[in-house]
């Protein structure tokens, strides 16, 4: 029997995401003015667990303690943060990145700007993606209960 979707009661357990609830800090300074849709992206270098299989099919799972990864801040070039990043240059100086959303808290206490980001100059919004290589990226839940 087909249900009439118009008569179903909507449940309020589906959250309404608000990007205004996201806070990103670089060296304890609030990052503002992003490139449009994406504010930051996080990518880990290695898997948390690897599985080794021998020639006869026996497997061994190995826990990985390597939390390296990359955090990329997607900035509008008019952002004060981009001005700060240009001042860093490609250096050996460590930086702290702290990202808090309604769902998770992501933190890297030791990150390096390993190369100057690519820059395109044109008629659209002037954006830049500053990628930081991180020694360890911590991820923990931040869900409001």
C-alpha cells in the first residue's frame, strides 16, 4: 500500500546545518572569508588499520598509529588569514589548526605550510587553497546532545 507523503509527520531529528556554527582557528586567530562553498578539507595520509594477507589467505590486522594528514583552508584572497599565510612563507615554523563544527572537532597542533599554494588570477572570486601538512590530526565527536 502506497503512503501519501503529504500526510506524513516530519520528524525534527533531521538537523539544519548552518555554516555559521563552524569555527576555524589558525594559530588561535579566527579564520574568516572563505572561497564560497568549502571552508576547509581534511585528508589523512594512512589508514587507521591495515590488513596483511599471506599466500595461504591468513590475515593479520595491524593498528596504525600514524595520524599524519593535510588540512586545506579554502580562502578568499581578501581574507586576513591569507595575508598571514603569505607572511609565513614556506618555512619550518609549526602552526596550530583548530576546526569545530556541530558534529566534530578536528585539531592539529603541529602543521607546516609545505609549499606556497597555486594562485589563479581572473575575473571570478579570487580564491586560494592553503594546504598544511600535519604531524597528527585529531578527530573527536562534537555532537550537541
